[in-house]
């Protein structure tokens, strides 16, 4: 997750607002999808 935040922070300075919003949605979906997966592994 830390790497995703770092890469996202790097991309936000270079790309346009539209791409930033798309990447925000993609990263948000990945994080939401990763939460149940981590709970399944831990639980």
C-alpha cells in the first residue's frame, strides 16, 4: 500500500486532473478489493 501511495503521489504531479481522478478510482478499487483479501489471509 505504501508503494501505491508513493507512485500515486508521483503521478499526480505529472498527469492531468482527469487521469488523476481515473487513477484515484483505480487505486481506491484496488485498496477496497485488497482489504477483504488481507482479512481472509489473516482471519
